[in-house]
């Protein structure tokens, strides 16, 4: 029990705040999966589906990172843009399956991860909106101290 308390109080946070978000790490995992899946795409696919899918999957992560450096209202806007990129990935993945570039199993795995990311982003947006109405906090994240110290904030770390 004492070790558990110690490990919670000694938890370190990163300099770049978005790296503390679970959704950031999930989106990085998704990019890696997209790279793995697109290796099997034909070299001559004329429509650039491979490039579009890779760039859109990266866009999810990039919008989360960019938004995290802004105020709450702007962060929420960037998170909504990230959700739009999630939907684009779903369309590109469906097209890839329809063209038999990826298997049904790969398409379902992608769809499940995209649904999970949509829920995570939605929960983070809701949390930011709730915290914005509770108190005038000019930080980017719920319940963050004004000195930007990431002290044991469990609400922040669940996204």
C-alpha cells in the first residue's frame, strides 16, 4: 500500500502536456497500425489512398498536440477537428477494404480503434467544457494549477 501511494506521488509528467493524454498515445498507436496496414497497398494505386490515410491518421495526433498549447476554447476546437479526422480515417479504411487493399479483420480493428478514440476525444471535450463553466481557469486542462505544474490530476490523465 505504501509503495502504491509512493508511486502515485512520484509520477512525473512531460514538458509537452499532450504527452500526458491517453488519447495522444492511442492516436500514435493508430498511426503505427495504419503504417503496417498500408505497406500492403499496391504500389500503383492511382488515387493516393495510402497517402491520404497516413496523413489523416497523423492529423488526429497533430491536432491534439496543437490544440493542447492553446486556451480551453481553442483546444476544444482542435479536438473537434481531430474527431473529424477520425471520421475521415473511417472512410479511407472502408475504401481500402472495398478495394481489397486490407482485410475485413484489419478494417474492423481500425473501426474499433477509431470508435474508441472518438469516445476518448468526446470525453476530453466534455471535461474541458465542464471545467470551463465551473471556474475561470485559463489553463488548457481541467483542474490544472495555474503554475502549469501537473500535480496528481487524475481527471486529466484519464483521457
